[in-house]
C-alpha cells in the first residue's frame, strides 16, 4: 500500500535503533545556536485577572454594572451574571514602550522595560487542570512530560551536583494537579522535577544520620556504587534502573551543594531587602525567587515556582483577594528580573510569570463579586533569554478573546524551545513505537515577533 500511494518502487521502512540507549544529564548539543541557557518560571496557579493587571479595558468601566453587550463563554453557569464589572484599580503607562500596568503591581512598573507583556495567550480549555497541562506539558491531558523535563532531556545540565529541573512549592499546599505539574511522564524518571520545599529542611533526607557520616558513609556509598554498576551491566536497556542509579549518585553530590545553594545568609543585606525578605507579606516568595537565582547561577537548567492551590482563582471576593495575591509576588518577581540583569544573567535566562488562564469581564457571584475563568484571551509576561520587550498581541475591547497576535500554548512552546536552540519537531522521544514531542502533532510555530 505504501508503494502504491507514494508511487515508489520501494516503501520506506524505519530502521530499528540497534544501539544501546543511554540517558544522562550531561550537557547536550543544540539544534542551532541558543539564546537562552536557563529558565525560571513563576506559575500563578488559578488565573490572574488580566483586565485588572496588565490589559486595561476602559469600555468595561463605562459599562460597569450594565448588561454585557456580547456573548460570554461561562465556566460556572450557576453563578454567572451578564453584568459588566469594570476594574476597581487604576492603570498608568510606564517605560519607553508606554506599557499599561495596574496600581496593584508597582514594582513591575519599575522594570517593565525589561519584559514582554503577552496579552493574547490562548489555550481554549476552560478548566484549571486541563489548561495547566496545556501550559506545562503541551496538551490538556495528564501523563505527559512537563516543560522542565523536556529541557532536561534535550539539553542536560551544566551542574554536576544539582538536578537539571527543580520545582519549588508553596507553603500553603500544592497547586491543582499536584505532582503532575513536574512529572517526567513517559520520559525516564531521571528527568522528573526535584522538589525543594518552602520550609526547612528544604530537601528531605539530604543528610545521613550522625552514625553514618564521614568515612563510614563514603565506604558504604562506594560499595553500593559497585553493586549497582554490576547489577546494571547484567540488565542493559533497563532505563528506569539507569535513572534510579543516576538519581542516587546525584543525591550524594547534593549533600554538599544543595544546602549551599539554598543558604540565603550568604546574600548581602541590600539583596535581601530588594527581594522583600524583611517584609512578612513578601518574605516567603522572595526567598524562593532568590534561591531560584542561586540555582540558575550554579547551572540548574529549569526552576519553576508555584503558588498554592487556586491562589489566583478569584471567583468571589476579588476586590480584597487580588491585591493580597499581588502583594505577595510583585516585589520578589521584579527583584528577580533586576537581580539577573545586574549580574549579567538575564540575557541567557528566560523569566516567565503567568498562570493557566485569565478572568472574564463580567461578574460572577453578585453577593461576593468575583470573575470566572477565561482561557480565550489572557496575559503573561516573559523577560530575557532572547525575548523582545514591550507589548505583544491584544484582546477584544472587553478582554475576553485574543484577537491580534494570538499566542496558542503550542506556539509559545515552539518559540521557547527555539530560544534554547531546540527545534520542537526534532526534540522527540520514542514511546510505544511512536515519536513523541512537546508539541505532539500540534501546529506549533516559532513566533519571530516575540524574539528580539
């Protein structure tokens, strides 16, 4: 059939891979020269309200509490209202691009010339879990490798004593979908995200008991390494076994390097103040942002910081809740960009801020006003790593649908991998006799208009 359809005398048959596969975290060659070497993603789980933060819509204020004049895609019809809710917060233009920033983000306004505000993000799947997966693993479904896993698989790491991929959780709890946010999916477990906790000890079971320390531990680990090596030699191709041995060896090295990377007492007082470590409202997120910078300095490839479950999911009480959420992250996020820039790291480090969705322009829950989900046009910002600065894309006059320069999640991923020197269509892994990729057959394209 292949011969007849192709009009060829011989059908092309894919040759089996007869070479032994080996997976590790050693640095890998790129497909083309990279602009970015590392990434820090601040994932605002729940969905920040773009029309109250970075995408002002004056018409909403003109129509405040009047009936919405168009069609709305509600997620929660039971609490839905057709009344328009104008933003209670003022906007002003900042920087050489005249970027609109809400009064809720005063620190971002100070560094806005270093960021690209993307107002036209789109996943089109209006539930948290599905849209989180779309943004983090490429498809609105569970079981696939996260973005950090793909970068670790495709590029390895420049650090020999720290993981390539680190996830940093919130003290208030895990985000929606929990550990799936940093899952390796069907990639070897070597590429799964390593969790650093928000409280001490930040990495559990890192240090041995006192009676096992020193020469005793060294002799024990040497024997264990020899036994593991012999065990693995008899079982070639056992990828999970290889990954487990590699993880054990990495854990040994982390005993000396991880505590150093998370030790913030080494930082200058001015740096600690810049990240807001002396303010209770910003201290916790500031510590994580500062640790993220220290990890990137030490060769870690990808660090992702999460806010707690539904922290930005303001279905009700948005007038009080949104300012509190912004207060927690604004100063540390801006400090991270500023700090990377002054250290010469921003050019090669992508900084990302955003969630899985935005919010609707109408009221939800009239008794306790909030906004419902909106994945058809929402905002995130990125900085460094080859991204341009300014503003990209636009939503309609109500902030509901992206209408100009639409950035689907798969376009964002293709562009991001391109900046890391990777072709998204060539970064593949064979799973169940099928070539898998981050795009997974979606028409992701590199958006040159996002690149400096």
